[in-house]
C-alpha cells in the first residue's frame, strides 16, 4: 500500500468512532503528529495522525469516476471558502463531497447484494483451514471469484469483517491500512461468544429486576462476584468469604470476557465488550457505576480474585508486533509451559553428564568409563509432541538431528590455554549470567586485550532439542517482577558461567597507541583463573577523570549528573588503591585495561561515534521473583501477604557515569568488531548489526532533512570530546530522527557507534551473550564449524535473523511497557503516601497501597495539595493541543504529560526547567499527568 497522499479516500478511527472522507492535506515530511487533514462527507474537517487511518483507496479523488462533475447544489453544500481553497490547492474537484456519499451508498448496495456470500464466508474459510485472511482475498472470494476487486468491493468487505468481530479479529489497528489482515477466531471461541450473548441478551430487557431477567448460570456468577467484591472492599484481601467459592467452566467464559475488555485497547469493535459491560458490570450496579468500561473491568478482575491488585497486564496486551507467546505461566500460548518443562528436563540431564575439564597441559580429561546413568540418552522427551511442535516453529539447522549432548568437546584439540592469566568477570551482584570476562596481555608485538565469552556450544549441538527450544524463546527477558531465561537458569549457574566452566570462546585484539585494532584473533579457549568482581568495587579503583561531567564545575553540570556524581562522592582521579577480590596485580591490570579501552573509544569517536546522555530509570520489585497468578483460576486467588510487592525506583542508572561500565561496554563492542572482521575474512555466515547514517535515513524516509542536519550539527558541536557524551538537552532534538538498528547477513556500518565498513573494519556482530541471546550462539556454532572444517549449521541466515529480530522487538516493547507499569505503580503509591503526610525518599521501597486509591485531580476537578514537588525538564511542546511533555529529572527517565490549565494558557518553553506536582496517575494506561507549580 503506498504512502498516504492528498486525494486518497480514507477511514479514520479514534476511540469507538469511525469517520470516512477524502484526505486533503499530508505534511511534507513524515510526521507522528495530528497534522493530516481529511474532509468528511458533511464538509467538516478532521485533523488526525497517519496511524489513525485504517483503510485507504489511493488516488480516489483523482480517479476517472470521481472526476465526473455532479450538477447539484448538494454537491458543494456546506463547503467553506477555506475548504474550497484546500481542494483547489490539491487539484481535487469541489463536488468530491457528493462522490463520498455516492461511494458509501454503492458500498452498502454491494454488501446487501452479496449478503448470502458474506454469510457463508466464515464457514468457507474454516473449511479451507485458514487462520489469517487478507482483505483482498475476501473481496475476491465474495465478489470476483478470483479477479481484482474494485475499491467499493474492498471497502464493503472491510466493513463486513469489522462488523462481524465475533468471527474475525483485526490483527493490528495501526497496521491495518497496510497489511489488511484479519485473524479467524477459533470455532469454539465463536460458539462461546454466541452462548455468552444468549445469556446476556435476556438481561437487557427492561422492567424486571436482574434477579428475574438473568438466566440461572449468569445469575450464579453475578451472585458469587458480589460476595467477593464486597469482601475485597472490606480490606481483607485473603478473605474467608472466598472459601468455598468455585468458578465453573461456564463462569470462566464470563471471566474471559472481562479480561478481553480489560486488556485490549483497540479502535475496532470488541465482541466481548457488550457481554462484559451490559451483561455483567451493569447488572452489578451500583458497584461499578452506571457507565462501566475498561478500567472497571480490570478493577472487577482484581476484586473477584482473578488478578492481583498490582498485576502487570502489559504482557497480555498485544502490541503491533504481537504478544511474547513464549512466556510461561501466563497462558499466552498452549505450549509455553511445556517447552520450559522439557528444557529443564534436558538441562538436568546435561548437568548429570559432567563438565569438560582440562589438565595442566590443556588436554581434555577423557573419562575411561561412564556410569549407566551417564551413558543413557541425553534427551528422552516426556512429551514428544512438544519437541515436534518446537521443531515446526523454529528454523532448523542443517545436518542430522542430534538427541545427545556432545560427549566430548568438539574443540578440545584447538583450544588456547590461557593458564593462570587472570580473567576479570565484572558484573552486578544480582546478575544471572556471568558470560563475559576480560584479560590484558603484554607481548613483544604489543598489548592484547582478550574478551572471554561463555561457551554453551561446547556442550549443545545446534540441532539438539535444547537448542531449538532456546531458539524459540530467542532471548532471556528481564522484568522487575521476574525473569524468563532463554535456557534454564541452573545451566548458567552450575555449568556455563565463567568460573564454573573452563570452556570459553575468546575474541582478542592487539590495540595500537591510537586505539585502532591492529590485529585480531578468535579462538576456543581454556580459562582457569577467573576473578568475579562487582561494578561498584571496580569503580573505586579506576580513574574517574574522563567520565562525563567530572571535569566540569558543579554549577555547569546538568542537575541529574550533579546528583549522581555527588552521591558517588566523585572527584577526578581514583577513590581507592584496593578493592575486594583484587590484589595489586589485578588493580594494575584493570587500570591498564581502562586506559587501553579509552583509546579504543577515542578511535570510534573519530569515526563519528557518540554516546547520548539519556536519563534512565531502573525499577525493582521485592520479593523477587513474584509468584505467578493462576491463569484460569478454579477458585479466587488472593496473594499471601508475604508476597505483596514493595516497589523501588532507582534513577540515573546510566552506564556512561561509571568507569567500570564504560570499560566493560567498550570491551564488548571490541569483541563484536573482532567477530565481524573474523567472519568477513573467513566467509563465515553471521548476523551483523548496524545503523544507517542519520542523514541517509531522513532522506530515504521522507523526514525533515534540514531539521535533522541542524540537530546533528548541534550534537557534534556539543559533544564532550573526552567521553563522547552528548548532553541530553541537545541529543533529545536528534532523537526523533535517529534510525533504528538493522540486522543484515553482510557487513553494515553503525552510525552512532562510529563503526565503519572499510578495509580496516567489517562492522559489528553480537557474540558476547550466548547465554541470553540465541543469535550469538548461531555465530559461535558457525565460527567453530569453520575452525573444524565442517559444514555450517546455519549457512543461510536471512529467515532465522528475521525471526530473532522480531522476537527482539517484541521483547523490547514488553520491557518498556513493563517498566512503565511499575513506574506508574510506584508513582501512585508515593503520591498517595505523600498526601497522607507519609514522606518517602526516592530510594525507599514503597509497600502496597490499595489499588482503589487513585490519583486523578483532573477528573475530580480538584487540586489536592501535599504531594511531592518535582524538578522537570520540558522536552516537547504542542501549543495547538495545549500540551507539553516533561522529564522528571530526579527520577531518571520518567516522562509525564503537562496540560495547559485552561484553553489558550501559555505553556512553558521547550528546554526549560520547571517545578511540577503530580495530578494524575493511570497505571493500566501508563499515563502520568503533572501540573506546573506557580
């Protein structure tokens, strides 16, 4: 589908309202604002975003049919002079208004004439075993028998699919215009909807109390719900009133209807809404008022013991890229729990088989005999159907399927033994995977930096079922309430982590005085002398002089930088000569490593790289991990008090304000550059990661090139030459134009990292996290195949790279939404506590506060005092909409919306610092509203 253009017939959807008309103005450059203008059939305009358009007929107003004049006063009735001029500017005939009505009338006629074919459509597609269907396919089936449909036929098909949401579900509202794809509901879902509607229909009748109108099954559910709701509102979340309450299979259908309304936000009709709103919540009046909706459905689910009061529902909400269906414990797929269970069975088997160890000469210890248990098959699936399902869902490697783990390290004969050379593993105390370590080695030819990476591929063949289940999960996911490892945690903790295993894959570079990589090597390796130390301890013995902001006077630092440096008591130089776990040799080695990697950073900066001073926030929940909430509870679930989560917010979790973080990060980048060069030189298939140049990206994407170039010039001029950091106040102007990362099967440059593709550089390949990223494992396997002279297990990477990239994007969406959920929950709790007079520091964990205690001064029309006052940086202003967006700087990267107090009121200037108080927190929507303090 082409880009939107003036003259297109469009449907626009906002909330529950649809509009049709002709597009008369499209901004010159790609925009995400409400700056598209559409003329409706009644002569009125509507301003909207491009993403609001759900249906499009390109060039409709310029077509032969619409160009025909209509000799009628009605053709231009209601057309204002401004409107007429707008149409003239776009060469659109003024009688287009009448043609809009004629088009709508033709669509209705077509739909009526084909009502029989439309009525049989769902069964016909079911018989053909279709799961998804495009609009073009439907129109061809109904109207043309295979020929190309007309615009009116397409729109008639579209309207039928939208109206019959009990059978068809739009996959994505924001992508409907382009993809035009619908999902067929399962037949049992269609039948369940019909049954629920039969129950609800009787309750809509007027003149009788609900006790008489509601069928017995629905009435029984409503009676149970009333008991639970009243008991929950009494303040006893583990109430004994829930004892003996059991949800029947039919009642679980009503609960599903409530979930479908509570979870999903869509501009398209939701067939569950009438059931949940009219059939359930309105029949519980006055418990949820006389106009219940999405927020009341969510409240009811919490009050009847289906969800916890703090439930993170973001994972149940499908984004444009879909849900992360691999997450166990949430019912997002029928197979996720079984896949994890099978992986854990295989992982335990691997642990029983013992670790590979090496003697002092670097030779593998080969056992002379194995016990009966050890010689048994590595993988005996308890559910073969799950193994078969996984195989269908992934991209299988070449070669025969392996059901045994490696009985002998395939690379045993070619490993380099690093002997007693110290390997420094630097991480957080709470890290789950210790998968990278660093060494420095002085040699006659110069200084070598070695990055040692954990080596799970020493044990797992690429076609083993454990590998395939890891590919299905794609990557580990870390959320504040729990994490979901790509492979079982105990494999990292007991076998793969550096310090547990002697096997590693080492990426080495000889670094010149100018920071350039003069030589490189990749070798399977043996690491023996592993030292595990923590970032904070290493910070104490490294030099802070070149960290961003340290050389500035306190008054010249941004407030958030000043706060972090003050809290850490930072001064130029080093804080200490000692650190836990390090002797003097270790301190000297890490200081040498820091100086070396600072030179490497400078080399990247010379190639155009930069580091944004992006404000960041880390959320955490205690106790961790949180227990899973039952998916389809047979009885109400009220979490034990010991598991009620306290929420903590840690602001300014910025790696560029830590010498150890910057050092480790540069080592990982260096390893990726070495991997890219090695793969390119040896023709090894790999997944390269890059980023287009920002000016090329703006040209290709029809963005405002001049504005992007000006913002880039400011970024370059304001960049700190030592650390490469760009102040946030300047970087944020460039952020809207920043191109997304791309993956490729051939070398590609990375703009913001300053990594080029030329005779001395081959780009960047991620290889440093094989315990939590499957694509890193792929590259490890392919590299080893080259070293051993064997066929590549993944010779063609396009399909698997695309699949893993989509999984990565879904993970990023879930992570961002989850962080926002807990940020809003923290903010709500803190604001409620502050208004009670209970003062809390930013760093204090905040215990549970009743979820019904809301912050919404805007709706109540009152302004309550006693809340917390925050410093805020204005980062975006939309005068026409009377809105601005701010960053609450003392909380890190927390964004909030500021509304003008009245129509026409002046908003603060972009880039200004102001004082604000919180006026609204909507946790499910992820919205924080603030009011400026006079």
